[in-house]
C-alpha cells in the first residue's frame, strides 16, 4: 500500500534511499496513532534534504500492523503521513513516495490478517517502488533500526544500513537473536545519509 505523492521525473535507473519510519525518521513510541504523536528526530529534515540535493529518491517504507490490530485506520495513517510531509517541508525536505504494509500474518480479524509479500523483510514494497519509480535496487540503500530492514535490503539486492536510534542498539547488540549484516552502521539517519553519499563521491 502507498500514499499518493506528486509525480516526479521518472528518468531510468534512479537511485533511492529507502527510509524506515518509526525509530529511524521519527521516535518509536510503539504505535503512532495520531498526527499529534508523530515526533520527528531533529536531524530528519536535513537527512532527507541531503538525499534530495544529491538527486536520489527519498522513499519511506514502513510496516504498519497497527492497522491490522485495529489501532488506527488507513485514513488515519494517511493523515499522519501528511503531517510528516508537512513538517519535513518546513526544513526544505521532500519525501518522494511512501509505501506501507498494513498486514499482520496472525493478528486481526479482517482483510489485513494475512501473509503478504509487503511486510518487511519481504520485498513487496521495494519491488513496487522500483517498478513505479524506475529504481535500480542494486544501487540503492535501505536505512532502518531493525534486522528486518537489513534483511529486506539483502533480500532485494540493495545495501543495508543500520542506525542506532530506535531499536538499533538492541539490534546490533543481539545479533544472536536478530542476525543481520549491515554494510554501514551509523549513529542516526543523518550520519547514515552522509556515509552513503560519501561512498558515491
């Protein structure tokens, strides 16, 4: 599932930075269920702006099983994402697209309770983005705070970056429980973006 975004120039072989939301772009409070609960990290706008200025696509990818759990609706999630877009815009930063998975394989009593191909670390969100925005996944990066983000990158043929915000430190310190092999480990989203762009110089 995705929130609609304004069209951009779909030149072939775009590179993208796929950004996990909770714990990476904003504080992870468990389930953000209203616009008021959204708290972006202070470096979020600068990080996204640097992606924009480098000519890469900035794409948010997020598991949102709170929908399956009945904690909020897709309409509420769209409102939260509009709030996120507006706050980032205040820092001259633009998110090009947002993809989310509303499903859960075992929880819920609705159409959202199912095994899907979009729940991270499954690759459905990245493959859809690649098709819709002409993205070369092998030249793109996935930034997140959980092993599922790093596994997603590996499964899709992209490059994985672990940030130490959110669950990042716990993920890094418990590889026996959540094995993952990030190519880059960074303190936060901004430092992750800096590391990615420095590699391309």
